[in-house]
């Protein structure tokens, strides 16, 4: 099929967004300067304390250029033709409108010539908060209707096969740069990649009409420059560094992502693979409202638990130090969203030493204090700091140790589907007593949670987990009392 136009749309987007903002600001100032509109706004309790003030037309002509300059400069980050999620657009636009309002108020405080009366400034800001984000969402949606795709892959054969299945315009493909090959190496934009056998240029199955846009290291810049709204994955062997790195870029830019149906075990899909060769990858399985509510719940939960249990945490730290004078905490690398890693912090419950990568491997290194910390789950509490930092959630698929991932993926091909959401301190698998030693069952519970996630579901899971912790604590104290009697 013929290529899509290779002329970047970046300047058209910049012109459209810049001009639109200028028109919106002019209209907002004009409307806010109408006495009838100000009197109508007097129904608002706080606003009704102000007296309507109308700026004379002659003075509006003086103030308008300054208002336009300040607002246009404040919104400059949004002029970049970068694909964004709707929530990101709304967040950035609202923040920048408030920045512009503050700057205009400051300018008016020092120079009366450019001062906007408070009734006009407040009303204009309210109008901008509603209209500016809507404008950028509108032009983003217009850009997304172009249905222009970029193929991203590591195999010429796979790229050619996927290209033959497409029915939408294609700008080109992104892969390891085929024009800088040496005997044993292919140089991508981001470095060298080793190959046991390098194909000859004459054997390249990719059609000449499909142009190479660059290497994988430049994927983000390429998607932005060509305003691509769809990425088609053509990887022969998906791996964490390249395959999931591409998914991370697409998720960051809000780009629709598809893959060959043979990869459905490695990705979270919107629906079960049917007769179509391509499947839609669900990079953002939750609505933005759910994400906002979930984040608020995470902050309230983690903050309140740390505050209430702070005296107990101090006692636990003292007990660990007194037993063997070793470190109080230990860190471990865990797998996060799309194959990234982060460090978790836990109270040390074992004597220092090398850990076994086999899930559930029993050791004899658990200390006396560690046994109590594990039974009462106090050793897990420092992970709440990762929740406050946004690296984890209160509820979600339990993050696996990075060195343990190889075992789990070999047992369960669908394991990497867990990487599409933020990991959690507890989850549906945990409250059903399913651990990593039961990988196939665990992934089913994790996927079930991803599909059902809601604030109420999180509250139910956390409540069940807290009840289980309370039962473990009671059981521990009962054993201790019985032991003393015996």
C-alpha cells in the first residue's frame, strides 16, 4: 500500500494551537468585561463581594496585548505537537492558566497601566480554565483522526509481514538502523546491538516504498514529528528492553498501539484475539477518573497507616538493631509497569546474605525478630513510602523480585500482562492466599483485578487484607501465651 505523507505536521499544530489560544483569550477578556456577565456571576457567593467594573474600550486596547503575551507564554509547553492523554492535557492547561493569572495579577500590582480589575481578572480566568483545555483536547482529537501509523520492530521479516496486513496510511518503520551495518553489529541510534548473523541488504524483505524513519532510540521524537497516532509492533522476540520500552513510549504519548495476534500472551489486550491479524494493546486499562480516585485512596491509606503505626515502627527498628547489630532495612529491586524496576524498602527479617531466586525457597536465615515481623506483616510497612512516592499502589499485582522474573515467566507465558498496571502492596491474589509459587493461578487473579478495578473494589481488598493481618496477629499472641504456660 502507498506510504502516508512524510511531511511533519508539527508547524501546523503549533500554528493552530497558538492562534486558537489567542482567539480564546481575546473572547474571554471581552466577555469578562461585560457588565451583564459580571452581574450574572454575582450569584456566586465569593464573587458577589466584588463590584462590577468595566474597562473602557480605549484601555482594553492597551491591556489586551499584555494579556495575550502572558497567557501565550504561559501555555507554551502545550504548543509542542506531542501526543498526550486527555487527563494530561487538562492538568497542564489548567495549571498554566493559573500561572498566567498569577503573572497578570503581579504585573497589575506593580504597573496600574496594565492592571485588570479583580472582577474581570477572576471571570476571565474562569472562562479560560474551561475553554483552553477544551481547545487543546479538540485539536488533539482532530489530529488523532488522521489514522497514520508507524511500524516498530526488530525483524525485517516481521515488519514486512505486518505491513502487508495494514489498511491505514503508514509513515514508515522504526528499527535498528539498517544503513549502518558492519560484519557482526547493527548500530541503532542508541548504541550497538549484537547479532549472530547479519542479513544481506539484498535479502531485506521490507518493500522499498516503506521508508526507515530512524532507530528505536529516536522513537519518541519520530512519533511527535510525524504526529503518528498508531504504532504497530512487529517484534519477532518481545523482550523487556526493546518491546516494553516501545510500549512505555507509546503509553507516555497516548499513542494507540497494536501488535500481531501471536503476541497476545505478552500484552494486555482490549479483547480476545479474533480473526484479525492485529490486536489492540490496552496500555491504559483504567479510566482517568479511576486513576485519580485510586491515587487519592493510596495517599490517604499510606499516610494514615504510617502516622498511626509510627511508634511501632520505631520499636521494630530498635529490636532489629539490638538482635544482631545488622542493618535495619534492606532494599530489593522489583519489577514495575512495562518492565521498569524500582527499589522497595522493608524491615530486615533475615541475617544478611545472598537471596535465592527460586520463589518460595525456604531458608534458615530468618531471625527471631524477623519471625515476629513477618507474622504480623510489620516488615512490609516501609513499602508504604513507595506508595507515597507513586511507585506502588495500595492494591495491585504484587511486584516480583527482578531476579525471580525469569522463573515466573518461564512457568507462565502471560506473566508480563501484570506489567501494564502499577504494582500493589496487596492484591486479589494475596487475599486468596496465592503466592508466586502458584504463578499460573496468581496471574489469573491479577488479570481479574485489572479488569474489575474500582475504588470500591480496592476498599474491599484492603479491608480483607487488614482482617487477615489482624487474625495473624491474634494467632501469634495466642501461641506466645500458650508457650509461656507450657
